[in-house]
């Protein structure tokens, strides 16, 4: 080494005092500077350091006493001068100064410039004695944050601060950089490698800052270390660079990446991937979705809301251009087309949107999904909606699908059976949507007629037409002849069906007209001829006519009806229903048609083996007429938001309630336990009679059941009919059950339903007699009938268990393994008997499968599992019973059937057993909320729309007084897949969670539900929200909601009438509302006269 280049070692008289820096390592700020004298360095250090640094670096040396006194003197002068200014200006200036550089040279230069340029302050005193000061110096905070001083942050991080004062700062390293200024650099803070006693240092998502001091003075490479540990500002990066330069280079690039760089790199990567995979539609959709994230980097607007508003149009244009390029490469992808149209709906006018839809449908006329979405658009678009146009859209969609279906039906091969069933089921769904739409628009008779015609056309058609599809013209002409005649149709008293009409006509027999108009009906119509003096009278007459005139009239009745000239829609001709008729060839679609009838009339019956994850349970449009029993709390009077205790305002006390779990919205597979349940048996009740309060509808449903059973005697139809009649009256239900059983004496399923009906009426002795008779005689029945024997044992044991007799229930289950029938007087089972019975159940579970192709075998396997679980519960305890359920559920999961209907019913019975154990406590084992919680959370993960699981989960958490888990479930489920059932359940839970309920939280759920794109067209949610605000006496909010509801649901006649009924509208508003009803072609049965409107 050249000795000339070696400089003299530094003098330790300028080195930092070790006694003053015992808690921190030496820094570059204390290093010797050979270019300046000791005195100049000391003065510059004193000027450059902040007051906090000065306090920390004070030494007891007397030679610095004079410097400290000078600093204090200058600080006092500055404070005295600042008192003359207003407090607001002072804080603003101090905040601004903290952001400025602390470099000595720059600060000295800036202070000198300010002394020269600063204008003098003008002050004075008014006549009132108020002192004032005029400060003409600009405020940078005002330019940056606005004139509202509350928006100015109180604290700013000093980017060049040299000390953290030994404090640990907790940050979320994964989120901080996203919300920072886009020009700032992202920092990745790594945890310390040394062990720490800080419990927060190892938390996930948080890091602990190291204790360090910034280095502001650079050390030249020519200097030689003098024994003091001078550390590099790069930390250990220099050492790592020597070991692995490539690793450090990539690390620097990653750590120095800004948010804009991140967006740019992601965009480049997407472009490269799309060039390699241009036909990957999911990649295109991800790139389009990424545009929303990229929009956050746009520096437009001062707030997030302004950014969204200002850049919404430009972002949509960018997305549309990407969609167009993607569709050029993938012209047949439905996801891209739907996304393109949904994106365009945000910025396009209604006319442009409909034109684009027409183009897409012309290019893809056979797309089922496109037609479904198009129907939703036309029904909910306020600007383009009219009843006639929307009804035409439904008929056009059915016509298009029928063209696609006809070639498949002509082949009628097993290979295309599933495809035919899917298309036919979709068309049945469209017919149901049409009927609901027509009904809710006020055309009740036409809705019933469309469904009558569809059932007659497919379920009661002559055998000649069912054997061949080549006689469509002749078939349609024959049906028109039947419909326009005066014979009774499906659902009417004395109806025989189209096939019987066709047979009688071709045999020369004249079908008799059996439609008779009573004198009472004629007299009832006279009362509507009166003039109305108020809008209340007109509204009452309109609603009364809606309740009475529900079935289609005949031409022979029109002559006796004086209102036919004003209301011609009472009669439905064959031309009105012909566009909605089509052939159904699959059994699944025919079953869907039958249940469409139940949905139209609001019955809670569910199709067999259909789970809650299906569209049947979650569709918004089919749940607008859902019956909600005791939805509002019993004491739902509005409570004051503020209570006064000794004159001091306080928040009202909210007393927690045990959740009323039995009245959650019905969304679960309805079985015997729910159809014939009693309130005192602590289980969910699904009474069909309360869902159909109208007498006319009740008569129609009774006739429909009779006529359906004449052609299709399915067990589920018989059970639903018995449940419907027993709900209307016990005598009617008993007579029906005896009549059905007289025709099917060996049907154990119907016998069990009859026993359950007796139990629901409180006639326990009668129910026991039925079960005892069956157990003594079923072995003489046919082999197919004996397969349902486990059902009898299970329900009989459940009856005794509900009555508090577990010993008798155990005897019943043990008798299954013996050849002897159950004997009430028999002694308790012995240990060998228990072991023999357990072995019997194990063998049966191995022989039967819950996934068998035979419905009888599937039901038998299900009943055997439940009997085995009940046996283990009564003989060993809840833990052994849980093992039976866990083993059965594991069997289904291994065969990828963990979300099937069989799995859901097992989960329901599993949860029911633990619920029964918790409330009854029939054994010595205690109730463990965490066990019940674990079961219910697993069930809700698979079936989030099942309200039995939701209700039990809310009940279990209410007993522990912890509600955060229920709220977390609703938040996660509504974020993942929102639907009307989840929103109604969340609102119901909030209403019944405490007393009084939390008004603002309930309002928040309502507002979020109608803001959701999937549920904002729910008439039911809008009605409940309006009623909620009326209960809070927020009439202006309720009226605002009313007008919003009309925009989202323009077809709902009920919403129009609610506005007239509940709000004090002016004459002008009433006239405008009635004009809007006429414009949208909503039906009014009683036309308001000119005197009322004026």
C-alpha cells in the first residue's frame, strides 16, 4: 500500500463520549469530520439536530453549557413570537415544517431566505376589544387538504428521522404499501433474527422494527477505521453482495418496487400470458378484473369516491375494449359475452344496451344462459319495462328453446335424456317465472290459466298425442278446442282433463258444462259500481277484488258480469296461453311442473331429494311471496335511541334474548318431522295452511291434489296432501288419510304419515296404536313394502323419546334385531341383547348404501343409520352416537357426495340429536357448546343456505352470549354467495338477537341487501325495508325507499299499492303514480274515476 495515501488516524477528542451513548451504537452523525474545525462542527450539529435529538445527546460536560443556554434562549423567543398568532396557523406551520429536510445547509439557507422575503405581520385591536393578526403567508396544508382543518393529519412520519427512541412500531407489512402514496417505495420489513420477549413480535401480518439510527454522513473509502464500529447504511447487504450478487440485485428490485411499478409489471405479465394463451377465457377475465386494481393507481380526485366517479367511464371503456378483443378470439364463450354486456350496462344508455343484447342473441339464439339473463334484464329495467313487452320476451325465449329441444325429442334416445331433461326443466322454470311475473303484475287469472294449460297439455294429454310428436298441428288444434269449451279445467271442481274430453268427443258423447255462476257472485259485483269519495275507498275495493276474482272466467259468465267492459282480462283465451305450451318428455321436468304449481300458490313443499344448494331454494324471483311467520319481534314498537338516567343521556340497555329459532325463513328439505311438528316438541314447523289464507286458492289446491293423484299416486304427493288437509282441519285430514290408506293398505310410508298426523294433533295414544299395529303386521306385507320397516321403528322411537320415555325408545330399537315384536311390558334390555343389537345394525349398514340407485334402498339405508345412532345414544351416550354419524358422513365424503341431498339430511339429523340432547338432558353427559358449534360450522360450510343450521347456530351462540361468530358467518356467506335467504336470515337474527334490537345495524343489513345485484330485485326485501322504516317512524326514508323500489321492481303491483296506502301523497303525486301504473301496463281491476283523480 502506498504510504502517501494513508491518512493520519482521527483524534479521539472529537469521538463520541461512550458514557453518553451507552444504549446505542455510534453513528455517522458522531464521526470526526476533518474538513471543519471542532467549533464549527459543534455549531452545525446544534442547529441541525431536532429538540428530541438534543435531549438525547446532552452531556454533563460544562463546555456545552453555553451552547445549551443559547438553544433554550432561541426556543423561548420562537415560542413568544408564535403566541401572537392563531393556534390553527401555528399547528399548520409546525406540521409543514416537520416534513421539510433537516439538512444544516439547506435549513440555514431557507431561514435566511425567509427573513428576507417574509412580510411583516399586521395586528391591531377592534373597538370591541378583540385582538386580530393578519398573516399573509401561504398555508401549504390548505392547498393540500382543503380549508377543512379537521382533514389535516395531526402526525407525520419524518422520512429522515434519525431515531425511533427505542420504541417498537407494529405495522401490517402486507397492506401498508397499497394505501400509501403511489410515488413512495414499498418496503418489506423482515422480523429480527434475534430472540425477543415481545409477544407481539411474532404475530402473523405484523413485524417489529429494529432499533437503529439513520446515518446522514457518508464515509469515504480512503479513510481507515480507527477502532470505532462504523456500520454501513446498507446493513448486511454489502456482505451478502459479496456472497451472492444476483440475490441482492433481485432483492433490491423487489424492495424498491412502487405501486405503479407493480401495476406495470402485472400488465406486462398479463400481455405475455395472453400472447401465449389467447384462447384461455379465464385468463382474459382475470386481466379484465385486474383493471379495477390498476385504476387505484390513477391520481384523479382527492378522495376514493371522487376517484371512482371520475374514472368509472374510462375504466369501463378499457374493459370493453379488452372484452371485444377477447370475444374476437373466443366468439362462443358465454362468460365473456355476459361480462361484456354487464360492463356495458354501467355506461350505456338503455337503448344501446338492448341493441347489444339483440346482437348477441341473434348470433347465439340457442344459448340458455343468455336468455335467462336477458329475461332478468327486461323484467328489472325500469326505463324499457312494460308488461306487454316483457311478456313477449318470455314467449320468445320459450319459442327459441323449443326449436332447440324439438330435434332432441324427435330422437328420444337414452343418450340425450339428460340434455333433454335439462332443457325441459329450464323451460318449466321459465313458465313458472312467467306465471309469477303475470300474477305480481295483477293478472292473477292469466297466471293460473298459463299453469293450468301447461299441466293439461303435458299431464292430461290424450294417449294418441303422447305416443307421437309428429302431430303438433293437430294436437294444438285439439287443445284449443278443449280450452275454449266450457268444461272444467285442471284445479276446478269436477275437472276430468283434456284426455277425457278428447275421448268423449270422438265417441260422440257431449261433455257437460259444469261451471255455474251463483247469485252471490252476481250480487258481489254490484257493490263495485259505486263511486269512490276517497283514495282509501278505491284502494279497499281494489284489494277486495284481488282476493275474490282469482280464477279464469268463461264466456258464459261474461254475459252476467257487468264489469267485463272495464276489465276484460278476467277471461283467458287459448291464444293467450298458446305461446307458453310445449311438450315435456322426461319425468324430472314433469315433476318440476307439479312443484311449480306449489310455488305459484306459496306452498312450502320441496321436491324429493333436492338440497338447499340448488336454484330452487335460492332464486330471488321465486321467493317474493314467501310467508314469514313472526318475522318482527313481538314487542316491535320503536324505542328511543337515547335514554335519560338522572337527566344524563345514555344509550338504551339492550337485553340479550335467546334467539327464536323456529321462525327463520323456511329453506330446508321439508320432511315428516317438519310437516307434522308441534310447537311443544321443540322443532321446526312447516304448516301449509298458514301459507294459503285465501279460500279460493285452498279450493283450487284441494282439487289439484285430487286430480294429480288420479294420474300419479306418488308417496310424496299423498303426504303433502295429508299435511295440507290436516292444516286446514283435523277431521278433513283424518278422512283423507283413511281414504288413501284404504287404497294402499300395505304402504308403510303412508301409515307412518298418518301416525305423525295424529301426533301433531296431540293424540299420542292414537299414534301409538298405529305404530303397534304396524309392528305386529308388517312382516305379512310384500317384500318391497317391508323395506320401509326401519322408518316405522325410527319414528316410533322418536315419538317415545319426545315424550320423555327413553327406556321405551330403547326397547323399540332393540326389538328390530329380534324376531319378536315390541312389547311394552318387556323388561329392560340386557347386556347381551345390547351387543346383539349393535352387531345387527353394523351388518345392516354394511348391506345397504345411501347412494343406491333404488330410492327405497336409499331411504332404508338412511333410516338404518338413524336407528343405529339413536340406539347408541340411548345405550352408551352422545359420543358413540356421534361416531355413527361421523362414519356415515365420511363414507359419503369419500365418494364425493358430501354436498348431496343424502348428506344434508344426515347433517340435519346429526344436529337435531345434539339439540335434543342439549334441551332434554336425558343422559348424565353434559351439554358442550363447542361440540355443537363444531358440528354446525361443518354443516354450514357445506350448506350455507339451510336455515335449520343457521337457526341452531344462532341459538347455540345466544346461550354462550357470544354473537361474533354468527356475525362472522353471515359476513363471509354474504360476501361469497349472497341470496335472498341469507339476507332474510341475517335480518331476522339481528331483529331477535337483543331487546330492543339494534336499529342501525338492522338498517345496514337492509341497505346492503337491496344494494346487492343478486337481490335488489326482491319485492319481499323492499316491502320489509319499507315496513321497518315505518316502524321507526322514519316516514321520509320509507317514502324514498318506495320510489327506489319501483325503479328496481317496476312490475310489482303490490309495491304501487303500498305507496298509495302508507304515505300521505298529494293529489299530484297520486295522479302521477296512477299514470305510471297505466304506462307500465300494471292491471287495475277497479279504475279510478276522474272525480277521484282530480
